[in-house]
């Protein structure tokens, strides 16, 4: 797929973010605040973000995993298959990687807004 000709699409990022946060709004603040850590981890790349769901335990890990699967769904709707393992992430198409990071950044920003809204 040639991604250079894709027009702007919202892909319902705000709705997805809302749903992720709303499912956890009654969790303790440590779990809910994981989204702030998610947003800062984006700067370190997809591999680091993906790995956090395996490093953490319980509800925190589940939140990271849900965010990753949501990102994968959004990208799939855009015609991009997001790898779900470290080896294939290292070999992920460079242009698709840029798109994935941009979408993940915005998804996390939306989730932060909803987190603040529910506090």
C-alpha cells in the first residue's frame, strides 16, 4: 500500500481513547495514570511501548495491552498490519512505523484528556 497518498482520517481516535479510559475509570489511580507513562514511552519507539505490557503485571499490563491492540485495530483500518512481536517490530516498514508512532501519540494524548476528565 502506498501510504503517501492517504488523506486525513480521524479513525475515531478520541472514541477509542474514551472507551479505553472509561473501562478503567474505577481502577486505582496508579492504573489509570499508566496512560501518562504510555505517552512518554512513545518517544522511545514501538518496541519499548510493546514491551511494557510484558514487563508489568495485572491491571497495568492489561491497560498497555489494550492500548496496543487498539492501535493495531486503528492501523488495520488504515491498511497497515502492526506486528505483535519484537522481532517483526524491528523489521517494520519505516513509513508505517512513522504512521504508527504518530497515531499512537495522538491516541495517548486523547486518553490523557479522558483520564483527566474522569478524575
